[in-house]
C-alpha cells in the first residue's frame, strides 16, 4: 500500500502540474505537499523494514534495507529541493532570469524525476531498474537546459549523449547477467533474487565481463572517473535545487544499481574482483577531483567535483569491504545532506551576486550572514572536519583499507587533504574580505532559508546520533553489499 | 521452414554489422539514415525469427512496436530534422577515412580476441554472429566518438542500441514481450528528446557541429 502511494503521488503531482500550469500558487503547494507526503510514506516504509525485514509489496515491487534508506534520502532531499524551489524560482522570475511560463515545466519534470528514482529503488527487476535510471536521464535533461542558454543546452546535450551511451553499456552488462537465468530457466521476468539464486551457475568469465560493463555503464551515471566528464557541466548548469538532487540523490541510485550487481558477481566469483575494480575507480575519482577542485574557478563546479570525490570515497568503502562498506552507506547519507546544504546555500549566493565565478565573489559572510554560515557548515561537513559524520565515515573507510591496501589508502588520504586545502582556499576568498559596494546586504527572506535550516539540523543531529532503526538498516545493508 | 535459425541470425547480423561500417564511411546524412533503417530491419528480422516459436499476440505486438519506433518514428523524426536544417551532408569526422578504416579493423579484431571468447559460449552455434554483434557495438561507440555532428551522434546511439539488442537476441537473452515494449517506449522517448535537443542546438549555435559548442570551456 505504502509503495503504491510512493509511486502514485509524483505521477498525480506531475499531472496536476500540467493541468494547472498557469497557477503558480497551486504548482508550489502541489509540489511541497506531494513530496512531503512521499517523505512520510518513505519513513513509514523505513520503520517497517527496520522492524520486519524486507518489504515485499508484489513480485514486482519490494524494498530491502538499503532501498528503504535510499527512499528516505530521495524523499527528504526531494522535499527540501521542492520547498526551496518555490522561493528560488519566484526570485528568478522577479529578476527576469526565467519567465513565469517556465515554472510549470520545471515542476512537471521534477516530479517525473522523483518518480523515476522511486521506481528504480522499488522495482525488483534489473531491466525495470535500467528503464527507470534511463528515465532519470530523460527527465533531467530538460531541467539541466532549463535556462535555455547556449552553455546549458551544451551541458544537457553532453549529459544526454554520454549518459545514454553509458547506460546502454550498463544495459548490455545487465543482459549478460540475465544469461545466468536464461541458461537454466526461461523467458520469464528476471528478478534480483533470481539472479542471486542463479549466481553459482553463472559462467565466471561472463560474470567478470558483465560486471565490467555494468560498472562502466552505471559508473558513468555515478560520475566515477574517467567517465565523469558530463557531471561538472550538468550539475553546474542546472537550477540549484535540481543540482542538489542530481548530486545528493541521483548518484546514489546509480550506485545502488552497481551494488546490486556487485552482490550477484560476488556470489558467483567471490568479492575480490568487484572490490578491486571499485578501488581502482574510487581512487582515480578522488585524485582527479582533488586536483581539479584545487584550481577550480566556479563554485558550482567545485561542488560538482566534490560529488565525484565523494562517489570515489564511497566506491573505496565498498571496495575495501567490511567496516568500509558500513561506513560507505553512512557516507551516502551524510554526503546527501551536506551536498544539498551546499547547493541550496550556493543558490542564495548566486541570487545575490548573479555569478558563479569564485574570483568575483567577496564578503559572503557579511552580505549573507545566514546562508554564508550554512555554506561554511556544509564545507566543514563535506571536507570531513569533526564532529561531522563524514569525518567518522572517511576515518573508518581509510582505516579499513590500511591493512590490505596501504598504498591506495595513503594516496586517498593525501588527496582528501588536498580537497580540504583547495576547498578552504576558495571558501576563504569568497567568504571574507569586502563585498562590492553595489551588492545589497541581507538575506532574501525566511522561506528561502527554511529548507536549508532543516537540512543543517538533520546533518548536525545525524552526525552525533543515529536512530536505532537506521543503525539496524545500515548494518543489514552493509552485509548485503 | 526455408532457412535454419542460425542462417537467419548470420544474415541479420551481417546486415547490422555492415550497415554500421557503412554509416562510418558515409558522408551524406540521408545515406546514414537509410543505413539505420536497414540495420533496424536486421533487428526486426531477428525478432520475428524468434517470435515464430512463441506466436503469442504480445510477442507480435512487441515486434510491431519495435517496427513502429525504429522503422517509422525514428527515421521520420530524423529526416524532418535533416530537411528543417538543410543538413544534406554529415558534419566532419575527427579521423580521416584511412584512419577510420584502421580503427574499425582494430575494433573488429578486438571483438574476435580471446577476451570475449566466453561470451560466444552463450550461443556456440552462432559464434560468428555474436562476435559480429560485439564488433558492431564497438564500432557504434566509435561512430559516436568520431562524428562531429549531433545528428550522427543520435544515429550512433541508436545503432549501439541495435547492436546490443541483436547480441541479446542471438545469445538467447530475449526478454518478455512486456519488457521489450517497455524498453522500446524508453527508446521512443529518448528519440523525441534527442530530436528536441538537436533543434535547441541548432537554434543556439546555428549548426549541429558539436565542436562549435565551446561555451562550457570558456567559463
């Protein structure tokens, strides 16, 4: 019942948004209320999974421990993004950055985007999951080109082509995984569970080739280097609430797909093959992102590269396994919260300064004291400064790698230090000093700050206290993947 | 039955493989489009050859949907774009003809290498057709990378999808008809969105040559 509610709500919200396209008030209310209800439903599902184990709705829809965590992340970040969008778009309309008539299409694609992500988590079929993740590409392509500027169209095209190619390779890998079933079974719908059951019959060499295709394919969507080239452009060109969803949520969904195939591969040929590949792509992503972040000139791109870095850290966590996998799951939660805080605060900075170039921004703390403080909190959290949760998860991930992968751990540690130095360098140049005289000091209202306040509270609380239900789910999920 | 199933597989895959090679060498957009139709026909023949064993209404519907999307909708949309924007000739390639031929030969040899030998065990009777499908996958990827035109890139993605589907059909990885329709629906939406973006690119840049898109570099 709850599952059908989660799937139906964004559909209804999208339909209402199409029908009421001229009524901005209705569009705003529908957006916030529908995603809030999705959040409530996701939380109900999460506690149900924590109490009773996997939630099986039908043969086609089920939610496991990791899926329930991801559902809540999608709904939570979706809720704050929708809430923030209502004020953000209003300011953009008043500044004539966008037209009034663009708002309805924004919300329609936003609801479809959320629907595709929910579906990807809930479906029990790897092919349906592929269709859903491909649907996220299609719905977000329009959101990335929302401003209809040459650079936005260019970023969206790059995103569309690179991700489509990546996902087709992922599709090929998926079909190869399915070969383990068709050899023993027939042409029935293939489920994750049947793939796991048949994993011992899977030809080891085919399993290896299939996993490589899946990792490269979905890895493109995750933004793992060297398939990451679309990500900084797309995430920096989209409206900030969408960027917060792209960085904070969508990458996790693609990671979920890889992890599900990883568990099948591991059941077939043991964990070392998939772990080595994850370590390779993980460390490559961290190093490349760290180097580029240091010389970055655009703060939205800085945040996008930070996402590549964190996907690398997560890949490293699952690659190291054991406590590293557990920390990687927690890292996903903390990264989603911290990245959303950063993107939404960056949105306020953009509205005030009308630029994304770091060297054109000075004195953010004096101009935007609240948003500036939130950005600083986000910066401290994302770079792993204690007491924020990312400090703990990075510490555990690196600790779990020391024994068997000392070289990789040292390189990762150095790269993470470089990330901190690079980020600090940019933040200090933007946040301190004297702002331009023509910049008007002060925030743009409470409504645009409220969603960030919620995220900051959640991140701070989650850094020191994790509810027992989520602890149980994280532990259970780390054993699965 | 006049032909063995393996013969049909071999002929269809040869159609798919040859058409992607000719796509790479072709200079005219309309020729590339015709080659895409020929390639898609190969996929449909493969689907039909497998459907005759099942003869279910849903399977036939799946073939009809594939036919509708690949033979009617996609070419129509793309032809409209060619006419709308006077795109008689395909935009240049990064590599010249000689180098293109060399790369194609290397990619085909790569598909024949021992690395992918395990995949031929999925359908040992159709070993050559499977390797050709793999080669078509690699060459389609090369087509997307080597072409500078947005339209050629779209056809490259669609050709990649054809090559993957043909591999799956020959390897016996056929999906349920419902899923095939779902996948086709996804491709159908993709085609619509890609053509919308091609028009947006033309509107913003006055050309479909993606090398003129340099706004992100300048930022």
